[in-house]
């Protein structure tokens, strides 16, 4: 009798321990220090609509032209860690309010597990708060009270600061940059587009960019930054005024991010919401490279359906200390 009672007690304890063991969390499948190469993929159709509900069997991954076995696959929402860099150049004064509103809409779509910081680009590159936060309230307060007054556009310096800010973060890391111009840094020690692209490749950071390529903008004469975005007289830029920096679509494509070029501010909010939607619908694939040779490898993601378009980073570095 005592033996039977002892067995019953032990069985109950085992059941209790198993029941209390925490369930595995989705979205935490890629960690630094692992040999797994993470590949985040956006899939759309020919009309640009995002495609959900694909399975691992729909994808193929090639490393230097050789097909790889996909060892990890996740189609659920993956947490993101993001730095948003907003251009505060003088040409944007009349649209500061509209850009802030679009950025607020992006913040409003962050989900539990996402973390972000907000940067403004002008006379300096300012990123707030000190640490990444999941608090929408804190991020909205930064957008409403902490952005800089107008200044120049040290574009590539700013993107590189965003990449550097993400160095010690785990998982999927993103820099989202908004600008209406080309790189116009001040002073010395400026970084080039090529160096930024190399850093993004080495650190596996995705670059998403929104470029406002319109040659006219609404603004009040004598207006200051941080206004409501009310439309005043239309001011035309000179015919020779440069368009958005040509490096933005290139670095977005190379890193598996996305580039959205607008000709007016009408679709700013919609575009920022689209980026948030994309980030929350990406597929996460993983494979284990055959060798870690310290070299840059060409990556290619293919889909078995010819009507679907994958977008992912094009290279990775097979670091020997992965």
C-alpha cells in the first residue's frame, strides 16, 4: 500500500514539473553565436500584395549557387529591433508634421516583442531614448517633442549610426530611414555609401528606406520645424535640384529590406504602415553552411511558384566565429 502511494506521489510530481515547464516561444529562433544563417524573406505577388501562409516546401535557398537544406523555418510574426532615422533637412520644413504623423502610425503598429529607437538627422545625429524600448508612449513622445530643428542631411553617417546602434541586439535588426534628398554631410570623418553597405552586410542589418522625390513641397513662408504640416503656397525646387540619393534603393535591395519612392506626401502614412506590415509578415529561413571560410557568399532565395517574388538579402559573410 505504501509502495503504491509512493509511486502515485512521484507520478504527480513528474506531471506537475512537466506542466510547469515553459512552452517554447515563437519568433526567437535565431541567436548570435549560432552557425545558422538567418534569411528573412518578404514575398509578394506581381501586383505587390504580400503573400501569407506559405510553407517551408515553397522555398529554396542557394549558397554560392548550391542548394541548401532549410533547417529552420518560421512563418509567424518575428520580433524586430529597429532604428528609425528621420530627415530634418530644410527642404522638409513644410512637411515635418506629415512625416511625424506617418512615423506615429508606424509606431502604432509595433507589436509586443518589438523594440525601437527614434533618430533625427540634421546638425547632428540624435537617437532617443538611450536604450531600445517597447513603449509606444515613449516613442510617440520622442516624435512629438525631441526631434531637431532643420539642418543638413548627413544621410550615410546617419544610416551607419543606426547600424552601430543595433550591434549588440539579437534577432532581426532594421534601420528605417526617411529622406527627400542626397547625402549632404558637414565637417570631416564622413562615411561613404560603400562603407555603409559593407557594414550592413557584415552585421546582417536590413535597410528600409522611404524617399520623397517630389520637386515641390508645401510649406509656410518663414515656417519652422515641428509645425502641423498645414499646406501653404507651393514652392518649386530648382530644375537642377537632386532627387533622392541613388544609394538607397541599392542598399535596400542588397540587405533584403525595401525601398519606397514617393512623389508627394499624400501616401506617407500608408507607406509607413506598409513597411510595418511587411516586417510583421516576413518568413524566417535558416540553414547551416558547409564551411565557415570568412568569405562573402552569394545568397539566393527562390520560390517554386513562378508568380511570386521573394525579397531577401543577397549575401552573407561565413564568419569563422559564427
